[in-house]
């Protein structure tokens, strides 16, 4: 049972299930993780294996030249929308606090340079779709993103680097109506991923 004011569930109330996907420690002590109810008491490896059966065809990439604090949010969004992988381009280190532990369930790959990232994308036959408010970008609201693709985001402030812009197969922008020049990569990533979901996604499992 979930106690009032607490996240998750307490110890398993009855005889333990025999299914090996359940974790004996969680059954005994309770499961306070940030997971949906269908994964309560499951082993970490079992959750990842189940997610791997349903991951979507899009990837997400973000440049990280200045230790962008938005990367944790990007990873959390990627987990929520079940991206195939997150690709961190540039510095390997990033602030994991914003991911709220979702990086344990989301595949994250590092590429030291844009050139290495683009080489990987081409080898995987994945077009690179840049998301940035740049001259010549087409409004995301008016297009359909490819089913198999990598959504590439720049870091807070400068946006996509010149090298990244030149590597993009297509560039899309997100419509804005206020005074600010840009929205941060964490917000932009959620909007772009949801655009993919609206086109290709199916209802999530109950």
C-alpha cells in the first residue's frame, strides 16, 4: 500500500510472486522509485529489458560544450517519450540531477565531436534533424519529422554550433510568441519529441 505523502509502495503485502522479474529486496522493503505502477517491485534489469522491446525509432542528441544543465531534462524527456537513445556530443560530464534517475533506464551514448556523432548517424542511416530558431528553419508545427531520425539540440544560449548546423539534413524551429529569443533545450526537446509522438506514437501500455 502507498502511504499518504510518500512516493511508491511499501513492502509486498502477500505471498511473494515467483516471477524472476521481481526484486526480493524491493518486495521486502517497498519500492519508492520514480517508476510507473506497472514496474513496481521489478528488478532494474527487467524494467530496461521491457522498455527495450518498445523503444521508438527516434534518437535525441544534444551538444555539451559548456556543461549544459539542461541535459538532465533532455534525458528525462527522452525516457518519458521512450527515445531509442540519447547522444551527448562534446563533454562527457553532465548534471544528472535533472534526470531524476531516469538515466538508469535510458540508453545514453557519448560522442567527443560533432564529426564522430554525424559519422555514427550516417552509418545508422539516420537523418540529423536540427531544432533551432535559425534563418531558413522550417516551422516544426508545419512539417512531419521522419520516423527514423536523430533530433539534435544546441546548448542553452548559443544554440547549435556552426559545425552542427552544417551537419543537419533538415532544420526546424519551434514557434514562439513572446519577448524571449529562445527556449531552453530541455523545453525544446520535450516539444520536438511530442511532435514525433503525435505523428507516430501509439497509446502507452496500461
